[in-house]
C-alpha cells in the first residue's frame, strides 16, 4: 500500500480480484478495525454482493449519479474529522492513536475512469485523498478497464501497489506498470496478473476466485 491501482480489460478477472480483496480484508479485520466504502460504477454488478458485509458503510453506484459528489464531500469531511481526532489525542498519525472511532477506511472504486468522466474534479480530489490519507488511516483501491490517459502522474506517485491483469494495449499497461507486459498476458487465463510495488520489477501472480460454499444436500441456498 498504502493505496492500490488495479487495471484489467473485460474478462480478465478484475471484478473477481476486487471481490476477493474485499472479502479477504473483512475476514482478517473486525468492523471495529476496518470500514469499507464501495463505489461501483458498473451498476453494482461488481461489488454489490459485498455490501452485505458488516464492515461496509455504504455502496454507491452510477445508478444514482448525485451520490458521487456527496461521497467526495463526505470523504473530505472524514479526513478533517480524523485530523481533529489525532490532533486532540496528540498523535502524529493513526498508528500512534490509542482509542476508538478511527478504524482503517478502505475506499474501493471500480471503474473510476467513468466516475472521473462524470465528475471531472474527482481526480484532483482523489490525489489529495491519496496524499494525506495514509497518515489518517484512509486507503484507496482504484480499478478501471482503461487506465491510459486517466492515471495522472500525481496519482501514480501516491499509489505504490499496482496490479495489472490483461489489458487491451501497451499504453494501458504502461500507465499502471511502466512497462507493456500486461498487454501480452494470455486471454485464456483469467486472474493472471502482474504486480508491482515501487521500483521493483513486476511479479506474476494468479488471483484466486471468491466462491460461495455449496448448500448442504436438500437445503436451498439462501
């Protein structure tokens, strides 16, 4: 971390990766330690099922475009609140804070390119959030099918963890990994991805798929 950028074209496994990340975080952390805000600009089809987790404070989709602006305003207010809480406690950052009321907040945005097109100032606000969010316990996971042209240099400078599944062309791969390798990942391997942290060379990994447990014999699945 502290923030992550995820890219992958249709059928590459991007939505599965996001669902697995969200479920993994929820399994490892209690709602007292972790809050999740899900912004799904695929009509809720990507992260909608995750909204039932007790950690989720809200699910925003493009079906209600007015919510996007409210989310940005609310996030800014939350940053200000966290700054005040830390200042009152004499803590420099969330790691030094001892007390309640400051769970880690992870904001997961699927198709942030579409969000940026509908709310033009969103990239500027996300860059600010990424720049100050780490010390305040606020983290971003930004995902899109087409990163080329929407991932600014400032945003890239604040996002250390980058994951690229198969993308459509070399430009998309370069905007995430600074190399074209993700454009040549095989089409028949959904979930196959390249991960890069900082200046290290990309590492290949296979993303697991989140599945529901089978219902017992004779019992209908809820």
